């Protein structure tokens, strides 16, 4: 790499942050540009005056040795912990325990603690939506939605979901844009509900239902204070068919299903109802990441590697190594 390579990473989700951290640790100068108010992307935690709940990713598993080491490091720093919630399947066959010996990790005391921790030593520019990439390697510039320009950068990393990557990639790397266009993301309605009544004998469930696919008592995760807050995710067909519906209506409908499934008949207060237009991908790429070294352009994200938290981290981490190996 150049003596002090200057890299821009677009997107402060786990993939972008993992990439930025590795580049930074190797002595490069890195700027992370994020359209939202803070880092985290789909590992976000919603919060109210007296509640919090993981709205996107619910837990993560670790299989790859490098990711296992990263998770162990997060555990040591107190930002990740094992969740030993009682997990079941709820369906027509009734309630059956999930007994798969899988270690399920969560951020602690909330999912967003992991990405906040990664972002800590990075220069993250919030509320900066990037609308275009221009220039030559060594002099790459970014256009922002506010009409400003940032740069010049030796390399640019695009770390956003495929639909948001396409307009950035099309003018400069049409082949990459085409690859992104081939990856479909499922939408998902997510609801946070405060329930009252007798707590069931499970903390989370994979659900076979026309409306819900997942529900979890967020309060059963380590470090959480509010015991009666539940999160539920809708099945793909429901989320797709009702994508443009009013969040208030969807929230009430999903809360009713959560009550029915948990048997907590004492009342349900909808605290948040959120539409994920892009939640998890169907048929992700198998490349790990995309890289055009001669252009100083890299692409990472869960969708380049798989569909989970671990894939996002591996994609970003591996792209950083590849950029450095290529001497960008
Ligand atoms: C409802 C739901 C449930 C899930 N459940 C699980 C689970 O239980 N286990 C699991 O392992 N995974 C789960 N996932 C998937 C997991 O959350 C993702 O795989 C992972 O968080 C993706 O990280 P990422 O960095 O690739 O993308 P993101 O987290 O999407 O990060 C991309 C970032 O880029 C920003 N951005 C987008 N466009 C621009 C732009 N033009 N300019 C600047 N910034 C931009 C976005 O705001 C975002 O912060 C779930 C996801 C959802 C939504």
C-alpha cells in the first residue's frame, strides 16, 4: 500500500466497520461514511425511555476461526455474551425444544454494543449519505446527498446492501453492479411489544405461522433489564404483501399474534414497528467480497459471503486483507 493509504468506507454496518478496523490497525487512514445517525446497520437496537430491544439481528453464531477469535475478544471486552435462552419451535405439532448445542451470541447489554465498540476508534461520519463515486485511483472522490464532495481517496469500499450498492457501482464498475443486482433481499416487518401476563416456558421460538417466523423475549438476553419486552419478526410472504401498509396497523396485527403464541393474555403495548426493506439475502454471492485493485474499489457485506452477522464480518475483514495484499 502507499505510505499512508487513505481509504473511504461507505456504510457503518458490521462489514464496513470490520473492514475499516483492520485497515486502520494496519496503519492506514480510514474514513467511514454512514447515512444513518449512528453505526450498526442491521445490528441495531431500538430504545425508548424505559425499554430497549434488538430490532434486526437477534443472535449470531461463530464458525470460522477468525470470527471465533473476534467474538472471544468482544466477550473479553464485555460487549458480547452467550445467550442461553430457552429456545423452542412453535407449530402445528405444538411446542418442541430446540436442542442443537449451538452457541448463540448476542451483543451486551444490547446488540448494537458490538458495532459501537468497533466504531469507537474509527472516524465515522454519521448522516452522510453517499450518492456517487468519481475520479481515478489515488484521487477517488465521493459525492454526498447534501451536495458536498469528500476525498481524495486511494481506495473506496462499498459496504452497503445490494440495492443500495447498485447506483454507486453502476457508473464505475458495471460488472459489480450486475452481480449485486442478482442478489435478492427479503423484506421483514419487526415489532417490539411489551406483554403482561404469565411468562411462557420459553424465551424464544422459531414459529411456523402465516404471520410470524420468530419471536423472542429480549429481556431474557444477558444484561437486559426489561423482562417483559418481546420482539417478533414476520414471515417473508406477509412482509412482502404488506410492505407498504401502515406500521401502526401491522404492529397491532403482529402483537395480536405474539399474544396468541405466548399465551400472555394480560395486554400488549406496541413499542415499535419497523419495516426492514432489506433484511436477509436469498442466494448470496460466494465470492466473499468483490475487488477491482486497479480501480481502488472494493465491495463487501453479508450478501457477498452469506446472509448472517458472521458473513458480514468475514466479508469486511477479508476484503481489508485483500486490499492490502493488492497494494492498493
Ligand atoms: C430482521 C433481521 C433479522 C436478522 N436476524 C439475524 C440473526 O438472527 N442472525 C444473524 O446472524 N443475522 C441476522 N440478520 C442479518 C444481519 O443483521 C446482517 O447479516 C448483518 O448485520 C449485515 O451487516 P452489513 O454490514 O453487511 O450490512 P448493514 O448492517 O445493512 O450495513 C450497511 C450500512 O450502510 C449504510 N448505508 C446504506 N447506503 C448508504 C449510502 N448510500 N451512504 C452511506 N451509508 C449507507 C446503512 O445505513 C447501514 O448502516 C438479520 C437481519 C435483519 C434485518
